[in-house]
């Protein structure tokens, strides 16, 4: 499943890949070749095939790709959202200092938005007690949109769809 999150304050989008398949990412790349460097594409594919890699964050121009292989592992989600926070803020010139409140607040924002994505779009197929609320795999065909979140989160029914 691919969900695009618009982050207007930093003028960027994040394509979240939740338990992505290699085929799903290849289709996304075909539709977004202008925005993703071919070497990055090859590196991401290599990571997706590597069983030791749990997720990653990639910078693509002013936008980002974040993928998480196992949505039931809250630690993996937290780990990747930390990298995403760091990449977005440092790419925009925000420096880590003793006062790291900008990073803490933005990390909290990303966690809140990601939880909203999970609650609204991630289909629950099996019960779980983990804190993410993620209980099963979804598909782009099964993804739902509500009017409330349509303006900030776009659930990709076609791979490569972007928010504006």
C-alpha cells in the first residue's frame, strides 16, 4: 500500500510504502521516473530484497520515500519516522542543537499523521495488540478516502498518485 502525505509547512510530500512489494515499487518508479534518480531506485530495490533491512527513508529532490517492511513492528515505524524527521529538517537547514524542540515537535507531528494514516487506510484483517493499530496488509484497491482527510492525505488508488 502506498499513501502520500503532503507536508505543506516544508513544501514536500512523503510516499509511505507499507509492507511494499518489489512489483509495487517498480510500478511507482515507472510513474515517477522524473522524480527518482535511477541509482536511488536500484538501491531501494536492493534494500527491499535484503531481509536484514526493516525499512528506509530516501530523499528524492524535495520529496521523500519512506518504506516499512513490517507494519506490526512499532519500533521499525518509530525508527523510520525519526530518520524522516531528521532528513526533512536538516535538508531545510534546521540544525540539531541543544534545543532540539523543532525536531521533537516535527517528529510528534509525523507520528500523529502516520497514526491517522494507519487508522484510516490500513485494513485490519487479523487482531493484534500492538500499539500501531496495524493488523494486516492492505492493497491500493482496498484503500479508502474520507472527505475529512482528502485535502491532506491522498490514498493512492493508482500507484504514483500525488497530493497537491
